[in-house]
C-alpha cells in the first residue's frame, strides 16, 4: 500500500457553502468555469449555519419574488432565484433558507464537498498558489475565497462572565427552555428575536441594551429592521417584559441558584437562569486568519477586489467585508460584491464576464462602496 499523499489540483477553492460562498460559486459557474476548476469545501451540510439556527428564528429581511422587474428578492444570491418563490414565505426560517441554498447548488450544478473542514492553508510562495489540508484531502489551488461566515463563532468574551451565559446561537428551540424570567443581553436583532420568542413561549423577560439613542445613520442594518422594530413595539405591551436600554453589561457572576448581571454604572439584575447572550459574533477567519492585516475595528483590510492586502489571490466574501464606512453584513449587501473576486479570477482563467451586466441590472454589483453614506429617506 502506497503512503503517497493524494493531491487534488484545482484553480479555485471556496470555503463555506453559505450564501456568500455559494453566491460566488454560482457566479463563477455562470461565467463558464469548468467543474474541475472549482471546489467548494463545507464542514457541515449546505447552509450549515442556517440549519443550526434556533427553530423559531426567521430572516428579518423580507423576501419577495420581484426579480422579473429588476428588483431582486433581497435574500436571493443570484439574480434569477428567489427564496420567497420557493418557500412561499416572506420571512424564512433557517431550514427553509438552507433548502433554497441547496436548490441553488442543484440548479447551477455546483460541486460542494460536504463534511470536510479546511484545517490548514499554506502559501506555496508568490504566484505559486496554496496547499490546503482538509481531513484526508490535500488540495493545491491558485485562488482561495474565504466565505466561512460568522454564525459559528459566537462572541463569548465581550464581558466578564460571558461564558456563564447561553449564547442565543446555541439555543435549538426556545420552547424547550424551562419556564420563568430570563435576562437577555443585547437589544439588537438577535436580542429582540430571543426576547420575542421567550415571551411567546410563556416566559418573562428583562431585555438589556446599551444603546437606547437613535443612531444617526441611514444604513438599514445599523438600526433595528422594521420587522424587529415592530416585534419590539408589540412586545412592549406584553405583561412581564422589562426593557432597560441604558444597561452596559460589565460582568455576570453566579449567586446562589442564579446569576447577577452588573452594569458598568453599578446597576444589577438577578437572573434565575443563565442569561441569554445576544451580543453577536467574533471576527474569525479560521485557517486564513494570518493571511490578512486587520483594521483598528478588527475587520480585515481588503483591496477594492476584496482581496487580502497581505497575500495575493486570497479573497474574502460575506459579512466580514468592511469597506469604510460600509459594512457589508447582510446578504443583500455582500451579494453585491460576488463579482469582485470573480473579476480577478476571470482575468486569469479567461472566463466570460458578460453576466456582470445582468448582475448590475439586478442590483447585485456594488461598486460605490460608500453607498449608505448619502442615502437619505425623506419620509
Ligand atoms: C439571527 C440572524 C438573523 C439574520 N437575518 C438576516 C436577514 O434577515 N437578512 C440578511 O441578509 N442577513 C441576515 N443575517 C446575517 C446572515 O445570516 C449572514 O450574514 C449570512 O448567513 C452570512 O453568510 P455566509 O455565507 O458568509 O456565512 P454562513 O452562512 O455562516 O456560511 C459559512 C459556511 O462556512 C462553513 N465553514 C466555516 N468554516 C469552515 C471551514 N474551516 N471549513 C469548511 N467549512 C467551513 C460553515 O459550516 C458555513 O456553512 C442574520 C443572521 C442572524 C444570526
């Protein structure tokens, strides 16, 4: 039996079969990339993060099948697909959205190697590509797109004692939690979602947030979405709901059978159960962490083609893209950047870029990177 390692050679490897990775893959397929030139690696199933969402969680961005009128469904990852069309719903669950992603995989015939985690990446030298190790596989490729997402890297270090809390991404189903009063830390989209579902399942909730003032921004993903604002407003009339929007958590510690949550200015709230931590996710680029240089706010620096400023031919796709002042944290935003790495790859592999015009007409080609700065809504 030979001990020789089997090496697969390809041109492009995309890590992550979520909306970012599959959006780039679907575009490359439409540009004519050959099957053997593209591998998508996924540690779980297609749409793994969405499959891990708490059962009651919904996309807050509404879906609507308006693509035919050049107004692409806000959650679509290609101009010619629509999650609303498939699911017949405006606010899809994680499972429904993962099903949509699987349909995209089938439709564009994208090869996804599932249950395969990328562990190590070695640069083989300038212009010589990369060696990737994923379980038993070794892959040599020229281009690498990191689309590993954020959901699987919960922020559990934001305050002292965060490890005593239950991060909301770890809850499988809100109805399975014991009934009682819960403290929810973080009053943004996830915090309101947690509070709403806890109340709906017969619990009482204290919702703690540090930023009660309306922010001076027109960026719809930096203030509460209308969906969440409406839920918060409905919930505020419910019995057993307390909301402190001026509570910056500094510390959580155990006391007797419960937990004390302390604020930076000395306020205290007692919680019978582990507080629910809804403070978001870390910036974690896994095995390509050292392939990027980082901005003061922790986001990786990228070129105008979303390429690492440190190592050529390594690209970033998805919610960790930050082109100051624009944070591309939602699907309808970062999908506008699928064409950025694909344009560089197209130049080298001589792919057909004529599809970009279709993406542009569909609002899926974002070149103005300070788009939210001047956008004012008058009413
Ligand atoms: C509660 C909640 C509600 C949201 N609602 C909306 C919304 O309404 N609208 C919106 O636009 N956005 C919404 N978002 C944000 C949106 O879900 C994310 O921005 C989006 O899922 C990111 O897509 P992605 O493909 O980058 O990441 P993911 O969907 O997380 O995909 C990354 C994939 O990479 C895989 N992976 C990671 N590391 C490795 C590795 N080393 N090897 C192999 N595979 C790996 C993971 O298994 C995963 O499948 C919401 C997020 C949350 C948490």
